[in-house]
C-alpha cells in the first residue's frame, strides 16, 4: 500500500481510539478532580501538559486553529491549578477506563489489542521529533503497561506527529488559524458553524477570513469551495499525509493491512458506543463509512 494512502487510512481508524479523551462522558470530571474546571481548561492543559508549564503563547502556536483569546483564558492560571504531570496522569486514567468501557472486557482480553498496540507502537517509535514540537514533548512520556493504553498512547503520538505536520503545511500555504477552520467547514469535513463556535472565532474575524479566502479564489459567495479551493484543500490534505507517512514505513505491506483490519474493528467498537458524533470539530470522518477514493 502506498505510503501516503496508508497514512490517511491509518488516521481514520486510529483517531477514534485517541479521541475517547474528548468524548468520554466523564471528561469534565476527570480534570476537575485535579483542579481544572470546565471542559476547555481540561482540554488545553491535558494536550499541552507534556510540554511542561509553558505559557499560553506556546499553546496558541502549537494548537494553531483556536482563537488566541480562548487559549489565553483557558490557560491563564492552568499550571497554578494543576501541575502538568498530574494532568497527564489524569488523562491517561481517563483513556484507560473509557476504552475499557467502550471496547469491553472481552475485546481487551483478545490478543488483537496487544497485536495492534505492538504495531502502532513500532510506528510511533520510528517517528522523528525534529520540527514537531508537540509530538516531541509526547515522546518524553513513559509508555503505559496495558495493551489498550499502549494503543491509545501510540495513537496519540501519531496524531500529534501528524498534527504538527499539518500545521507546517498550513504555514507553508500561508493559511492562518481562522482560515483553516473556514476551509474545513467549506469542504464538508465538518460545518462552519461548528468550527466557528468550538474554536470561538468572532463573527467579524470569521467574516474577514472568509473574505481573504474569496480573494484567493478558494471560497464562493455561498461559502463553499470553488474548484481552485477544492484543489488547494486536496493539496493540503495530500501534503499532510505525505508528512505523516515516514514513520509508517517500518511496517511491511502485510503488517499494514493487518493493522488496518485490527484498527477498523476496534474503532468500530468505540464508535458503536455512541459518544463520538459526526460531524465533529476534529474533522474526523466516520470510518464506518466508505473512504474517499485515493
């Protein structure tokens, strides 16, 4: 299987396993227990925690598409409320118990989980941290012991590696954070309303970003992509896949197909639990639906 196509296919079935820490029913409680009240305080602090007690500006830079004021508010006193190590531990506990509940004890006892975890770990450990600050921070964390949590940690490493590469691609195309959200909504990967609300971009800034994309010839008057915009969005996604592909080369074609088979079944079980909704702000397509042609 061609490397970039495998990177795209792997993301579709790994992301639901990682995303349990955003959609778990007790996600707010998990971080309130360590002093972070409200979903967004827990979200920003838990993703940023491996970088240490960094200032809000570092989170703004690495998370990219959230409104800077939203991040400053959420992170204003985050490290006074909870130390990074405590937040990371809380997130790991949340992942462990949510996957246990959503996959079920029978699945966790299956050798399939351990096999998928071992293959995903090989890929994650093969990834270079150079030029990828958020991923680099995650490589400093210890690996968990239980197979399903190893799988979650590998999925998290690979998605942050991919995310860092996506930010590089956006910067290279001179697309700012708000414009990235407008493009995502216009492409149909999510909705503009969902992206604007969840990333907290005010109407005037959202409108200005939309107008900038219209001037580039990428957005039509009805806020859908023009042919040039569709080509640009495809170029962004293709480049993101290409940048995500190198660590995946440690698996041969048989191992790749085996991993996809395992992950498709596991991600389906997670999605069948019903907590991950579509569309969603992370732009994840439902992996139970047919993929777009490569």
